[in-house]
C-alpha cells in the first residue's frame, strides 16, 4: 500500500536532522505535491507524534518561525531551535546556514 501525502510529510519531517530546518514548501516538494505547503503546515499543527516527528524544525520560506502549536508557542519553538544549533538572524532562521539539504 502506498503512503499517503500526509505519511510522506511526516516521514520527511522525521528525517530533518537535529541542527537543521526545512521549509513547508520544501517538505511539500519532497512529498510529491510542490504547491501544498499550507497542507504541510496543517499537518505540523495536528502532529500528534511530537517530538518523534519534530515539527519545530519546519519553518516558512523566508525563515520565519510562524506556526507552532506546541506548549509555549513560538517562544518555545525558537528556544528548541537555538538549543539544537540553528542560526538565527534576528527573528529569522539563517536558511543559507541552517536549511537541510536532502541528499
């Protein structure tokens, strides 16, 4: 049986290594639906498998930390990313240095 788009999204999210982030659009492309970034955001919001599926490692295309429904909201997401070694410039993730490059 084929994995659903949602299953693929969670699978790619789990593959993001500690110290790296991916964008919603990047995950959508990897999962086979390049225009479904908003759906990826929805899946991150309803993720019931955190922290095994680390939705805090998914950010907006501009590096902003929008959308985190976990306890503590965006401040908590920011804290977790900094603890993992993510580089921020102001309130944005430095995607040139911190974005996951899937090989």
